[in-house]
């Protein structure tokens, strides 16, 4: 496994890789969710590249960039075991040199949900992902359904800008008790870890109400909200029932529907979602 820090070196090595090339973009501190993406990329491509880059451009000024968990040595050991060919781990100066001034912005769908709560977040994501696509030129890139809106936004960018690759989205990997795997789970103390289950409980409640025939989206939002509010450590950012393609909030549940939520547990902001098909 090669560890590459320089863009020129990555571009040079790319020329020697057997195609198709699969890319798994990450911010490191890898968990089973990332490894599921890597394994799928390994199955589908003779060459697999994983990027590790904590992208400052997608963090707001009051967000957790400085404290974002990092453990590159452990990440590299895990990726070596998965048979990854190249790990691309550039510095911030390599990706954003002093004179950097070009940004990729996707329209309307980035203004909702995460975009509404985290202004500028998706501009940072699409810019860095576009840069990674240009540098690594993957044939396929793999993203987790846990960041459902991110996957939708990246697919839109790829379609709108005629980028020449396929975006693969894989299901959310959960802990045995239902908590979606996330690098940010590392922030939770034992009490908060228990409280964090409320996200999955609220999503399960939505699925249950819908399968019992409930079509009134507002009623489902209210039931989810009431359940989360019973958890004293939880503070709701949003609870959404939206069209899975446009992300428009719905009055009536008409599949495919993205049920998503962002909830603060103590100081940690967690997101999760399910799709009602
Ligand atoms: O999902 C993530 O870890 C990041 O948003 C990504 C796609 C690696 C871009 O920085």
C-alpha cells in the first residue's frame, strides 16, 4: 500500500493503475461504515484509492474542525488489511494553497436540511470532492447513505458538471443497538452514547407509523419530535420528511421519502436517516 501526500505524485501514480479505479473519500478516523465502502470498492475494482483529508472548508467557524478525531496510524493499518492500493493523505496547504479561490456550488438541494443548519458546508464538500475526482480520476466513488444529502448533492454535481464517473451509495452501517456508525460517536460519553439511541428510535417509529398506514407527514414529524423530546440530553436541530430526490418537505408521505434528522446529544451533533420506499 502506497501512502501519498503530494498531488503531483498521486496524479503520476494514477496513470499506472489498472482500471476501473475505485475511490473512497474519507476524513479518517475510520469505522466499519468506511470499511464497508472500501470492501465494496475492492470487490468492484482492480485498483482502490482511499483519501484521508479532514477538509477545513466544510466546517463552519463554530464547528469541530480542531477537535475532529484523528488517528492516521490506526487508519493506515486498517486500510492495509483491506488491501487498499493507495492512500492519498494531502496536507491542507497542498489542497488549499494560499492563492486558492475557486469553489464548486450545487444549487437548491444544498439549501435544505444540513445546508440550512450548516451554511457553506456543502460548498466545502463539493469543492473538495471535485478536487479529489480531478486528482484521482476514479471510475467509481463510494459514499455512505448515512450522509444521505451529501450523496444526493454529489450525484447532482456529477450529473450537472458531466463528470465521468459513477457514484455508488451503500447502506448505513449500524452498531448492534441501531446507532449509525460515525466518527463523531467518539465524542459521546457513556450516558450520551445511550441517549444517542433516540435518533434510531425516532426513525424506527416513523417507519412503524408509515407501515401502519400513516400518510400524514406532519403527524409523523410530531410523533418523532415528541419521542426525542423525552430524552433530556437530546436537542433537536431538525426532523424532516422530504421527497428523496428534491428534498422538498412533504405534507403527504409518498415514497421514496427521506426521513432524516439532526439531533445534538450534549455537545455532539449527530445525523441519521432512513428511506421509505
Ligand atoms: O463524508 C465525508 O467524510 C466527507 O464529507 C467527504 C466526502 C470525505 C468530503 O470531505
